[in-house]
């Protein structure tokens, strides 16, 4: 493909509460055995983009560890590859990334040293499958300066979390309002853009000279009446995980057989870093229904309509309903958990009870007795 890829994975979300106190948003576990960034990297690989840069910053340790080998997404090449860029102190710059445009500006040499004519920019907090080559074809056919990938939401209230896009009959963008108080349209930006590489360098350098640091506000919105900006609609599944409610819903969506089949049985595949764990073990007396149980789990109790990530231990007489249990959690005997998200490496004491509601999911972070930090 005639494009390089840029994944913006340095941000945080206050709406994720305690869940992003230990990890970057793009490193959030998804569907039992994946991280959120796996979806965009798989899309890049499956679209035959051979050279991809990932910009990390906030709580980047676990994300950088996840990206320590490019082979999992087939980027281990003599030409191209996977590049991870973190903020770097130089004689000319002593700042962290001050925004999405600034993260590109601080690594502008990556674009200048590339030879591909186009750039695909995507955020690392979306769960979806997409062939970016089709977006590029659309971009070229429209003779566009910038193409924004959009998605129509059924819930208008939810649209206020995103950039709301308005287009004319030719799909040219006429309005772009970032996170409005009240959305007038359900068409929102997915945070995916296609742009010519030389034009991107020009716009980024111009924004940097004027101390403008945000890609959406200082490039997309600022130039919407000057540059030819078009919208490309993505009609298949897409979810952004930037809130506790959306993260919970996204994982619960994978309990739907059609969605699970779409992501993991239909071509192209979704790839992730593989860890060696034994298969899940179901001891006598356990009962599991409509749940995802990952490798390394040991189940002694009852698990209903839930997602259990790797190496979860469920004790005797436990009941887990409509909940997400993240990696390496120990759940003591006689525990009841419903409508909760249990943080990674928690130890849930025996005879405990944690109950949230479908409209207000409870995030549980318990003091860890098994590890000394």
C-alpha cells in the first residue's frame, strides 16, 4: 500500500476512572485476550501498510512492553517495520507531547524520511475492522486533501463525546464540531484520517510555528473551508472505549456470537501478542454460561454473561454475573460479583460482595496482597 501509518496512542481518559491509572487507554484489555491497540495494528497490517509509527506517552510502560516485538502484527520486515516513539528531550525540545499535532511535529523526521505518498493516521482507542486501502482509493477518487472516516451513531446523546461531522450531497465536510454540548448529527469522526504525506508535513510545520498543537482543532477544523475535506462512512462495527460505560459495553458485545464471529472467524484476522498459558480449567461444581474465559483461568464457581481475562482464579461458591474480570485476579471463596469491572492483579477476599448496576458499572480496585511493589 502506498501509505505509512501513524497510531496516536499517547492520550489518557479521565472518564475511565481508575482503569487508566496503571496503563494507557490503548493498552486496555479487550475480549479476553487482546489489547485495544491490537485492532488498529491488525488493520494496518491487513491493509498492507508496512511501515507504522506508534506515538505513546501517558502510562506507556505496559503498552511499550506489548509492542516490544513487531512480529505479532507481521511488521518484522527488512523494509518498513513498527516504530514506537515516546517524548524525547533534545537540545531543541524539552516538552512532552502537547497535543496530537505536536506528537507528529516532534517526530516529523519519520515522515520526511519516508517515501510513501500518503499517510493513514488512526487513534489507538477504537475497536473495529477496516481495510484502509479502500479509504485511500476513495481519497484519491475524490481528489481530497484530507479524508475523515466517519460512523453514524444510533444514540445522538453519545455523539457529544466525539467530533460531529456534517457533509453535503457529495460527502464533502461542511462542518466539524469537536465534542459539542448537544450534537445535531449522529455522524461522528472515528479519529482516522488519510492525507498526502507532503501536505501533512506542511500543515504540521505551519501549526508548530504558530504554537498550535491539536490535530483536530488546529488542522481539521481550521482548514475545513480551505482544504478539500471529505468523509468516508464506515458501516460495520465500531466502538470507542474512552469511558467506563463504553469499555464495559464493548467487552460485553463480544458475548454476542455474531460480533465474535465477525472479529475472530471472518477474514481478515485480528492479531495480538501471544503468551504461553495453559487452557482454562473447569473444576467439578463449576458452571459457566455465555461467557468468555481466557487461557490460564481456574474456575470453581459460577460465571454467567461475563468476560474473564487471562489467569483469573474463581474460588468455591463464587458467583460472577455481567462482569469483566481483568488479568491475574484472585477471587476468594463465597464471593458475589455483579455488574463490575475488577482491575488487573486484584485480590478479592473471601465472603466479599461487589454489586453495580447496568447503568452504573462498579470499578473495583482492591489492595493487592500477593505482590510487593
